[in-house]
C-alpha cells in the first residue's frame, strides 16, 4: 500500500518513511504544499499531513484531497488549536495526532483507518508466495510454513524490496520494529540461515557485502 507523507521536518519525515517501509508500505515524501499538490494526480492509500507547511495549510490540502478521493487522511501536527482539529474533521479527515506522538500509536492508527476504509491487507504476495501477517505463515505454491515473528519481519522486508538486496542492518531494524528487541547482525545472519533451511534453501540469496534478497 502507498502512503504519502506531507511533512516539512525532514528528519521526522525520513524516520516515518523508514519505519513505514519496514512495515511493507510504499512511501513518498513531500516537504511543501506545492510538492504535495503535484502528487494529487497519483493514487495513494493513505495521506499523513502536517497542518503547518512552509508554503500553505494542511487543512486546505485535506480539502483538495477530499475532492478526488475518500482514502484515509491522518493529520500529524504540532498545531494543537481546537479550531484546527475540529476543522480537520469538518473536512473529513480520519484522525488528528498531535506532536510529539508515539510511533507505535501512529502505526496502530494508520492500520485502523485503513481497516475502516477496507484497504488493510494482512497478506503480502510475491509471485506464487503469500505471506500472512496475522497467521504468521508463508505459503509457497501448496506448501505452508509456520514462521516466528522475526522470520515474518525478514520475509516481509525481502518481499517489499524485491528484487533488491536488504542489508543485515535493515533486517535488524525490521526485526526490532516487530519484536521491540535489539538484534545483532550476527543474530540476523543466524535467523536468515535458519529460515532459508526451513524453506529448503531455495528462496533466499545471500551476499557478503549486500545482504540478502528473495529469489524466484
């Protein structure tokens, strides 16, 4: 699923992009009202909007988005004025989150609004392979493998970046995002090796310098 982040704080925007991509979202960032306006001709499943932009107001952008789509809109803003919050709902925004916010709460709210919009897909497919996030299973052709939560994080990352490699460092971050536990690079290598053995050594290719990638 595709998410458009409209946020002028570049550090925050990149942090959100990194976390969302590790949760299998396809993310685009706009730093200004004008950049976001140029993106309105593209389809996004969810919009994250900062109300205070350097060249315009997020509320005006929300109104423009609502003219073309009913897809979820979530405000993430330091503007805590009651009038702004009420105005966002008047323009049919789905939620309004005040800064500073907790990342896990934001992810839960994104999931919630996508579910209400009928867009939340708990499975990720790549060719004849289907990863079920809820059941923690991977089905390849007619064979289903039970996965640990760390293995789900690994497969999800490899699917989302296919056909490119995913570094051990990025896999460690993906595992942390699922388990909330720090994982060493050596442990990542062990987890991938165990997973590859479980999958009969057919689907994960390793590179000493690049990391790992899914192969068909």
